[in-house]
């Protein structure tokens, strides 16, 4: 069974989860579920990045210690991911003893293999606590970091350990140009190549006066012990999560896929592979950098006041509807907008009216005309077009063209539309009026149930709970999420016993504008 180790960025523990976090986690969950259904041994890891100056400052402002604060934040994140039905196998926290041991082991391994890669240096620069990074002039607009325009940059001067990142410029350029698959989508690759052309600067690996951190294992020449710079602590989580340096960690490493946001691409495709190369360790197969979710054209940002209550969005129509609408509206290879208006429209048109109504009508007709048992009948000619869309669905989710999850849902939507058009064209309620049309009616009803079965399997990675309900309503055996999605051409539906239940997607109740 082929192995597939997928990770997301670990979320920074300075506030509650937001819709940008949700986009990344839901997207990775869809990929993990799809890979399981196609026969892969999947390990899906998410987690929390809990060290750093920003966390310590936030905890202090709330009058608590950093560990108690991160415990609280980690619990909130885990509650949210449970509510969204994520199927992750592991939730890593960078405050755990094993992670700290693994980070220090990695740093020592680099120092032993390449003694010149770490060196002491005094440095002065503008530091963004929001990014936990020193900013270059090109990153600063009107005196502020582009990503955190409300946070004042700090003028920092200290003596640290530095990592000789500049040494790996040629290695990184060859990695990215010779292996276009490594960083996707291609627009992100072009950005990194442009960064390499500008020349890489060495990066701080430790920070002075940083108590809330993994202790850096190499003391300065003065004997001072510093804290590990947060990115040298956070990035190795993908490795320490395998058990590194103990046991059979190399049975899982390297990761097949890191799913991250585009704002941290350079850390994952420049600093992280350079660290691994310096340590003599295998590199991850691919980094996928998705875009941002925007509200009214603005990026969601707590610090900038652009936010949406994530739990309210989930509760409006349920987790599965939220998962569907978010990935239908926001392309997974670029930026996209989210709005309540589009949420309502997409839920009503795609789910309640199209898929929900199709399922309700088909099941009701099988109950009425065939006592609830799906008849045996050959496929309708019109079903052939579905398999063209099923091929497009696979191409959107199997990684061969990138991870274009929105295209997978578009392929599903075309199949739903075609099934509704087929129903209207064939009018089975009219066929049922004439006994001479028994075979034609059997063929239509069997075709509709087959289509719905295939749709349930394809939607299982996106909407696991609702797909399971649909699958059960059709009387299909087992679970929709366990059906091999590459075997949909063998799904017949013959003999299934349908059961009419509650609507899959209840229509929203109109709001009375005159209500107080």
C-alpha cells in the first residue's frame, strides 16, 4: 500500500482559529480522505506552533503564563477541527518534550555535519512580531510589515547564532528548477526563483531574551544560552512528528505533501529544505501553497479587524455545507472571496435545490413505483458523459495537475445538473402511467440511483457526514467514504433498498425583515 504523509502548517497559538485556518485544514482533509479511498496508507498531521515572542506577549497581556495560555488555545483549535469533521491522525504541539528533543537533535546534527553552517553574529534590523521574522526593505510599506500593517516594527539589535542559508542558494535553485513539482502552484515557484535571484541572506537561528522557546542547544562563545528562533522550532514539527530522532521515524519521513498558506512559502521552500540538506535528511516531495480567503476583497486578519465568526459560519447550515461552500467558492490555487450572500446562494442552488431535490425525488419515485427496491437495468447512454466529469474529478484531486479541489466540486456539480436534466427529459412520473413503459421506467430509476451513488462517493471527501447520509438513504452497503473512487464504473445500485428520510439540505428559512 503506497504511503502518503500529509501535513498542514501548524497554527500559531496567539488567538482563535479563523476561516483562513479552516480553508487549509478542510482542503488537506479532502486530500487525505481522497487518498485513503484510492488505497493509500495516509497519515494526516496538523498541530499548534506554541513558542515565540508573540505568544509570550499575548499571554502576558491576558494575565496568564504562556503554557496555560497555549493549552487553552490548543483546546479551542481542537474543538473547532472536531466540529469540522477533520480526519487527522495526529495533532502535534511544539511544547511537548519530544518535539523539543527533536528540534535540538536536528540542530546538533546540522552542526556536526556542517560545522560552519552555524556562526555567531551581531545583527540589527526591523523585526515583525506578527511574522516572527526580520523584515527586508522590500517587505515594508509606509513603515509597516505588509502582512501586519497595524503592528509597529521593532528595532532589534542582538548577538545570535545564524544559519548560513546563503550557502544553499545554488542547491535551492537547482531543486526548484529541476523539480517543478516541488513547489506548486507554478506562480509560487516563480516568486521563489525571483527571491533567489535577489540573493539570500543568512538567517537568525536563535534569539536573545526569549524565554518562551526551545533552548538552542549551542551556547554562544560567551556561554550565553539563547532560545531557538521560532521558525527553527516550528518547521521541524513535520519531522519530529514522525518520532525523530527515535525509533523508525524514517518509515514515514519524508512527507509527500506540505499544505501551507502562500505567505509562508519562503520558509517552507527555502529555509526548510536548506535545513534538511544541511542535516543530510530527505526533502519533502511537494509543498502546496494555497491562497487567502478574502471578505469583500480584504484578507481576513484579526489584527486589521477583518474577521468572521468561524463557529457562526459552521453552525449556519452545518459543517458539511460550510466545507462545500468554502471549497466551491475559494480556488485552492489562488485567492477567493467569502460572503454571507454567496454562502446563501451557493447552499440554496447547489445543495438544497440541485442535489437535495434530486435525491428526494429519486428516492420517492423508487419507493412509489418499485416498493423501495432499485431495479436492475443497463446504464443510460447519458451516463457516459458523467465518466468524463469523473475523470476530471480525479485529475483535480490526485495531484497530477496540482490540488485543484474547487475543480473537483465543479465536476460534481456538472453531474448533478445533468442528472436533473435527465429527470426532466425522461419524466418518470409520466412513464409510470403506462405499464408498457415498465422497462423504460426501470432504466430511468436505476440510472438516477446509480448517479446519486457515484455522487455520494465523490462528495465523501468534501462532505463526509452528508455523503454518508445520502449513501445510507440509497440503501448502499458499507460507507461512501470507503468505496474505491476509481471503481465507480462498477457501481450498479441494483437491489438496493432506499429509505426516505429527512431532507439532505433543508432550505433556509426566510428571514422576516420586519422582525425585531
